[in-house]
C-alpha cells in the first residue's frame, strides 16, 4: 500500500522518543519549561549528560545508557509500522467472463491518532485464455474514515457503510449505488445501539433481492431506576429532567474481555428503501445472537448462531469470556423475516408479544457456527467446535457439517446433521491435520456449487483448502512445498485471490488457477500480482533479506506410554536465522492460548526483533492448533511441565546443532506465552539472559477469582476432571494446587532481568497477576521493568501500546544480550 500515513511523528509515543526524534527535526521540548527551541541531537545529548540533574530530563525508569539505542530502535520500528496490512477483499463478476472488479481493504497504524486507519483500493481484473491475469489498480485508495464496516451487496451494485456512534447519537447505515448515496438510515439508540463488527457476533447480510439487510446490533438500553429530590420516581418522563438522574439498576453478566461495555447482541432487519428497521421477535435475552445470513429466497428465513447464558461447565446461568473462546456452546437457529412475517400475519401487533417461531436447527450438536448456504440452496454448511465444547479446551480441532435444506423452504420439525469433515485425532506424517478455521468468506463456493474454499492452520503454516461438501474430499490448494502461510481473500468464479507471507517476507497477493484435479489431488498455478503498494524502505528490505527461516521438526524425548500416538509425534518450531546465527543472540518466542498457534505469516513485531540481528526460535509446543486433536488434548492437566519441557527441548535441539549461541538467549511471550516465560526463568534460571512477559499468567490461585474465564484455570490444571471440580469458590486444596502449578511457585529461583507489559483493563489475565510477580522479583533484588498501559486490555493492541511495548522489548533485550 502507499505509505499513506508516512511521516508519523514519534514524539506522540514516549517522552524519550520525543527527545531524540524531534531533535532531528529541530524541534525539542526544553525539560524545565516545556518551551520549544532549535537544538541538535548531539547538543541535546551532551547537555543531558553534562547536567548534574540529567535524570530530571528523562522519563521515569529510562536507562541513560540506553538512550541512543532507544532513539535508534524507535526510528526503525516506525519503518515497520508503515508497512500496510491486507484485510478483506471482494471480487464482482461482470457480463464478460474475462473481466471482473476487485476491492481490497487495507490498514495502517496511525500512531499519532492511536488508531488504525482503513482504506479501500479497487482494481479492474483482465483474464486471458493462457491462464494469466492482470490487475489495473486505481491510483489512490479511499479512506474509510469513521466507517465501522463495509459490506458490498451480492451483485456488487450496492455498498453498505456502517457508521457506529461513539456516544448517544444515532447509528448510521449508508446505502451507496454506483454513483451516489441512495439512502442514509439514522437509527436512534431507542431502537438499537452500535452494530457488532467484532468478527464473532458480527453478522451483516444482504438478501438476494438486495432490498433488506439483516444485522446484529446492541439491544436498546434497558430501563434504569430514576431519582429526583423526592426520591424514587415511579414513572419516568419522556423528556430528560435536569433535576433527576438515573441509577444503575441490577448488574448483568457480560461476555468478558472486549465486551464489558457492550449490550446484548440482538437481531434486526432494515428495509433499505423505506429506512424502516424491525427487530426479529421471539429471541429471549438469555440468547446472544450473531453471524446472521439469509436462507434461500424460497423460505423467507434468517439463519443465525446463538449462545446461551447457561454457558458454564456445570450449566450455571453465567456468561464466561467469549473472546478467543470457541468452547462456548452455541447452535444454529432459524427465524422468519420480520417484514415477510408481518405481511403474512397483519393481525399481529408488532408491539405486543413475541409471535416469531424460532427453530433450533442443530439440537444434536454442542457447537455450530459460520453458517453458509450452498449456491443452489440444497445444503446449509457450518463449522463446529464440539471438541472444544465437550473437552473444555478454549480451542481445538474443528469439524464441518451440513444440513439438507428443505426444498419448499419450510423450517419445521427436526433436522439431520451430516458430517462433512471429521475431527482428525492423529494425522499421518505431513498429512491433513484437521480443520482449524477462524472465519469463512461470505461466498466461499466454486462454480460447481459443491466445493468450498477456506483458510486453515496446517502445522505451523496457514493453508488454503478446498472441501467438497458432498464427498468430504479435502485438498490443499496453496503450494504444498511452501513453508509460507497462505490465506484466501476472495474468489473470482473458479479462481482464487490469496495473500502469502512469511516471518521474513511481507504480505504479497497471488491469483490462483486450478491446473489439474484428480480424485486424490489437485494442483493450482499461482501468479504473483504486482503490488499497488510501495515496497518497504531500502533499510527494512535489506534487514529482512539478511534472514531466512525454516520449520524444524522437534522429536519428543522420553514420551510416556500413557500418551496417545498423536501426542508422540514431533512438534514444530520455526527458526529465523541471520547470516551469523551461531554467534548471534536468540529470542525464544512463545504464543498464548495455550491452544493457539504462531503461524509462519509475517508479523511486524517479530520482523522488528529479528531485523536487529537476532535469531528467533518460535515454538509451537504440543497443545498448539494444527497438529491433530490428540496432540492438542495432551496438554490440559500438564501445563507448566509438558509445555515447558517442549520449549526447552526445542532450545536444546538448535543448540546441539550449533545453530545458536547458548549464552545469549532471551525469551518473550504473552498470556499463556507469558505463563511459559515466567515458568522458564524459574525452572531454568541459568538459561535465559533476559525475559519479557505481556499480560502473563503468573499465579493461577490469584487469577481464578478475578478472570472472565475461571474455568480455564481448572481445565488446564485438572484436564478431563475439570468439569467435575469446577466451582466459583475453590477450596484451599484447589488453590494450593493452582499455586503449585504456577510460575510464582518457582519465583525464589528467578534471576533473569524481566520486563513486564500489562494492560490495566485486562479482564482475561487481570493486571494484578503481572504486578504481583514483578513486585516479588523486585523484593528479591531481581532487575525488573514494568509498563502499564492504562486503557489497554489483554491484547495490548492499541497502536501506541503495541509500538511502545515492542520498542521496550527491543531495548531490554539489546541491553542484556549484547556482548
């Protein structure tokens, strides 16, 4: 992408970066008065070093000996932040089969505004008979300022822009035609709040006639008790009374991390011509709905996912955190289009009662989501995380299923669910490990109407797969001999627009043609699409070119006979090496979850770290996604031992091969990766010269009573027995067990200098966990540094927080890994 936000100024990030970077532009802040004056970097540095009160000019906690390093790395990190990310894409067919239109969303971090800016870039696609394609990109992108979601209609003739309000003002739905704004619908808070655009509850769907849009939005505010100078007011006024105020009323459970300020998701339909909005009635407030789609036009039904409040291990009426948690029971439901229903039943008063007959479609499954209808309307295909729900693991191997949709469109009686792709327990060496799916295209079908294209994790890589929903045949579409990660962006009839990247290669778009297909395999040819985005700077390109990466197979040593076969298979680690890897420092990188994965795709944060001359050892220990269900399920009940040993085994593997310098190893991880980081510096205190932990799990006995996912603590400690012992009030024995399995139990052995990066609004691993561990290390004389981001949650993903976080990691590691 064009460096649309080039020239972002680093002085908005941290005071130290301000001192040095603003100095280079002859604009520095005087430490005592705050006035501005022209001053050179060298002059400023000499003045600071010469002053008896130099520390007064430095931010709190700043190491004077690392000022130059801090300034240098802050400039380099900004180069990586300028590299754009590729988001969604849409392709629209034309009457000429050799031409089509594409629209791609791209994003770039705006550090000054502390938000991500999103843009749309369009292209004309021309195809020739020789299986070649050309893209003619528009010269400039269009910024989607203030836009929460962009949703083209099926034909591509209309475009919905959603503008969610940040206050009590109305939500806006803009309907655009080819040349003009056709309608603008203003929806008051009394009707509903902001639309969900979170990627999970989110569901925005056009009907085939492109006259109605179904979507998920926050329910309207619930009534609150009102008070005035006479006390409680029994009847509220229609207008706001300046002499009264609203109380809080009863507290309601929410869905935890990132959802604490969101109201219950509800289902609505808007008529784009009249602007009328109707709620789909009959859905109780005990159900949270999402992912709505329209059924084939013959049925006039909406199909959606719903999660129940009865969502705990022992089916108690409590919501647990749902972000990153696929183990929350959910089902597919169908309900009539409220506009069609009222037309058929004019006698029903839409303001009285709930007349809608809602039908549960997947009663026999504990999980069903991402519904998609086949083009001919014969099948309703969906993904299930039943293994995660049934076992309690927050993520696990998915399965794919289908329902035969009634030809007459009448949704009644029970539905039989057929398997399409089962859960893979133990994959063959190099074979298909199962589906691990975090999303589906809105229209994922090839022209045969039976083949679905999707992205999935395959070991340490992401791959594009084709699934025949009739035969259940699964084929790998992306190159099989590549260690790069591939993700599908959009389909162009029977061709695929995809994006590919690696740990050392920024994202690049490709266009795929099916070259051959047999019963046992398929082969696709991929053409690189000339990028409309400028290449990274010469400096960044040079730094990335100095590294290469490989995927290592790490054998399991001394595997227990009690382990299933799948848990005895080698796990993987990705090794990013610089030219002189054997004499360079190494960073061990650990993902969270623990049931997630670090794919081989490009990460600006990791690229920034290895660009400074580090090797990276990125470990996908057993329990990670992408290696079959038996390997994944071997970890619950064994955290703090099996995963720790896997990391040490991977480290020993590269040391024995002479790939790294064993005396200069650092470790970084977040969430469960922080759990491993703090465990490792306690269990292997002589191994690591520096550590960094982002929102780490350090003390399960403290976390269990404050987290939005208390059942996670039980599951990962007790494994299969967790469902039998889960309680909101754990006994002293249980708390003792939690403590003994936590990093804090090894804290007396820690000597590694450790950096803590914490989000004050983290509901997943509350900030008290990291603070307690950091304070305990300080108490024992271990060098620590702690940065708390006041407005951040678990992901620390606000642009400034992300920037400052990895800037400090880079400087911290440089301080302790340098010879």
